[in-house]
C-alpha cells in the first residue's frame, strides 16, 4: 500500500485531533521554540482514504508531538500495517531520519507502552464522578471564602508557576505558554484566598475533541488550603459546559501524591504508547554533526 501527499487531509487534525495536534498549537510551538519546524503530513491512499499526523521536526528527528502526544487520524480505520506505512511516508516527507509518535491509547502491535494517563469523561456532570475527599476539600475551600476565575491571559498564572516550578525536572518554556495564549488555545485558572491573593494556578489546553490539564502550581498557602482542588473542579465543569468529550489529566508515574489527586476526579487510566520509525541513532549523530559544523562557520 502506498500513500501520496494530500495537504487537504491535514484538516483531520483540527476536526479529530487533540489539543497538541491543532494548527494553532503547531504554530505556537514553531514560534516559541525556534529549533522546531512544522512538518505535519496529510496523505491519500489508492482507495481514497485520507490520513494525517501532526509532526514537528528538530534537526533530523520528527516528533508527534513535542511536549505532548499525537496519533494518526484517518477517514476510515487503519490496520496497524497501514498506519506504520503511513508514518514511514510521513517521516520521509518531513526529511527526518527518525520519527517518534506518542499515542494516547493502544497504538498497535509495533508500539511500546511508555506510561499511562487518566482521562475523565465530562459528557456527564463531572461532580458525579468526584470522590468524597475531593467533595470535602471543595466544600472547605468554599467555606473559607476561596474563589476561582478563568482567563485567556497568563498574566496571573506565570508569576506563581515561575517561582514554584524553579526546581522541577521538566518545565514548559514560558515562550510556549505565551504563544498558546496568543493563539487562543489555552485557559488559565487562578484560585484566590479570602484576601484576594492568588494561591493556586492551573493551565489547560483546549480543542474541540478534548481538553488537557497542561500543568499547574501553587504557593505554600495554596498547598495548605488544597487550592488545586478548586482550580481542577472549575476546569472540569467548564469542559463539560463546552461540550467536549473529556479532559486528559496527564501522567503521574513516580508521583504518589499527584496520582492520588488525579484519581479523585474519576475517569479511567489509558495507556500511552510510543512508535518509532527510522533509525534514532543515526538521526542523533547527524544532528550533532550539523551543530558542530554550524559552530565552525
């Protein structure tokens, strides 16, 4: 089976893809991280089927998607071998020596499980899925006069996140936060205590299919109040009102406290799988050689 390039198939990504696959997120990545270039690929098979994958490339390595995940979206179900051939074609079209696709859910026989995530179905009222601990903490926050507001502007989010994430192992570039806000695909939640001080913040990425709990942070006062419960509850209720299918709360492997927090909102665990195409070692060598050559000139 062969696939030929068909740029019109890229529309599948905005209609069926998640927050990391939208044209707006890809533009935000390219603007915020200069080494990343959008090489998303749309193709058509001989039987008229179309498919698309969101790809960003750095050097000779392609990823679907940086800082997130993205799969193959097609006009009909694809057999694992069809999907593998499609991604091989996408790799060549991108000019990449290797491609790594991260899928939410089972990616087929050729993939490797690399973790899991919790996905909350918000097509029914979210509060019906919360456990007693979450309900108790929310009531206590309300009694203490805490409130939560949402904004497309990261102005209140970033100062708290900047301080609290200083020692995190992985941090999103602030430039990407600004770019996501600029393109209208992010929403920022701020929890205030009774004095009006922001004590907890949360960022969500939006799409027509589902939302993603991107990341959050809270001050010492916020941790004492458990302010993150109010920002999470507000975000889940907003997603329900927006009519999306669900909210991906993300991975929490190796973080027992985070895992316990995310499990209190209901939902189900989904595998996260990785599928590699090409030869990653050669790609890394080529990129190192290119960096060395650039320093010599």
